[in-house]
């Protein structure tokens, strides 16, 4: 007997319910979870960031820039500004652990981070040696090889290969894609001005434009870069400048771009991966711009997927804002407490769905802060669990366990 397999997609209408508190932190509040006690304690003063592996319950801080600005060096790399040290943070202990993997990426500062939930890997992209030492090439010491792998002429100061960190094994692995299609002026594998947002549904790490209006995606599964084609119907694109802020909205399946580090630019944009199209959002307000300097904090953003809300933190930590694509309004929050500074050149602001908090790595004092969004907002229920489809001659019967909070209703589609 021939069996037909039918794909079932459940689209859940959000119920107006309050999320349960999973750690002891009041709503609409900032709380410090860690502060470095001495110069010798872990992590780095600037140009690094935080990636969060919620399945293994650890945050990873990697790379960064050491030296005379903060009178800090590491014993094993004296007089070298850049580092490739790796540290793991856990809420259970409130401390960092120094990791000694068998292999690790070359020393760099300003890398970008993304978390691939499907493969449960934390990804580090790009970064540069900051010009203090221009002789270290990766993955090969042969410049001709680099040019062939990168499909372009490369200068020696940039490390081009993405790396993956396995939180369970606590090991780094070089990825070294075989196909690297490089956008003009701004390759997808170096520098401080590259901006990433992780698209969970599509399994991609997205690069939104900096100098040119192009969007590149990286697939960990396929281990290659892809240039997403332009939509021929698009007539406008976001301004191409450095240090933009990106998040990815799982509810609306769109990347969100804002200019929190670019003085004078007050637009907010969305990018649809499926249609490869940009849209300028008609927001009526805009967060206060930061005034970033290369060795000081940068404004940053996190996507709180329980509330389908984009949380923005000003560079000095004094202002917290929220944006919903449902209302298209930036709302200035008045939380209890505030971190001493915002993030930095890395992706230092992340969301932990297990604890339902947004976590920022603050370069001032090497601090970890958590922010819990206010409870007066509709939350997006989790997907139903234990979905079972039983087929018969004239019907398919579906059973599942309701999430908490429960959905108001379900729409079932047959593909």
C-alpha cells in the first residue's frame, strides 16, 4: 500500500498571555550577573562580543583587543594587542571559565557572532588584526591560495574563514567554505563594519549591507556563502554605512536594520529573505543615537522572541528601547537599573529563551547584565509539542500538547 506523507504547518495566533518568570528577576529590570574583580580575571576590554548557546546553557566570549588602553595583557601572549582566548559564562555559577580548546581561530578583534540552533554551533565571522601585525594569514600562509579561496585579491591583515564553537565539546572548528562569493568593497569575512542577523527558519546567517546594497547568507550546513538576488521591484534600499544594528524577527520572518550608531540617520528597515526585498518601516520615533568610538561601547540590539520585540540598548547603557513590527513603534522603556555601558563591536546583546532574558556583555568592567522585558505585552506561544499525525483512508488526525501560554486558535494547512 502506498503511503502519502503530508507536511503540516501550524500557524499560531498569539494569545494575550503573560510569560512565566523562569529566573528570579522582576520584569522591566536590568540586573548585573557578573563583574570582573581584577585585571587578571578573564575576558577582554573591547572589540569582542558574546554568543549564547542556550541548549548548553553557556555564553561564549572570544577574541578582542588588549593592551595599553586598559593596561591589560595576557601572560601567554605578552605585548600582543589581539587575542584568541575563549571564555564560557554560566548563570549557575555567575562566573567565567577559561577554555583551552585543541584548536582555536587566529588572534583577532571585532569578530561577529551568530548562533546556529539547528546544528547547535556558535559561529564567529571575520575580525581583523587591527593593523598592529600584518603577517598572520588564515587559513593559509600562501597569499595566492587565499586569493583563490576568496575569489578576490586579499590583503594580509584580514582573517577570512568562519569558525564554529561546539558548546558541548568546548572546541573550535575551522569551516573554510569552498565557495566564497565576495560582494564588491565589503567581503563577507572580515572587518568591523560587517553586520549579521541570524535567520532561524532559513538556517542562515545573514549579512546586511554596509557599503553596497547586497545581502549575503552563510549556511553552516552547506558551508558556503550565497548572494541573495535583488528583487527587481525594489526601488529603495537602506543607506549603506558602517556600524548598523541588525536583529531577526522570527514572528514576521524579517531581518530588522536600524542606525543606532550613525548620527543623523533615523530610519528603520526590514528585509524579507523569501522575497529578497527591503521595506522602509513607517516608525514615528527612533531611539537615541549612540556616539561610538572604536575602543568604546557601541549601541546594540537583541530580539526577545517570547514577546516578538526588538530590544535596543544605547551605547552608554542609559537608555533601553523596544520595537514591535506589529505596531511599528519604538518605545522608550524605563527599566529598573541599567548596565554601566552597552555592547561593543561584537554582537554583545543576545536572548536566552530558557530564562526569558536578554543578556548583554558590557565592556566596562567585563560585566554580564540581564534584562527582562515588561509583562504588559502579548507573548508568542512556543510551538506545540508532541505533534502526531495519524492517517486513515479519508482523514488525517492530528494530536499535540498545548504550549504554555496556550494559543488562542490553530490554523492547519495541507501542503
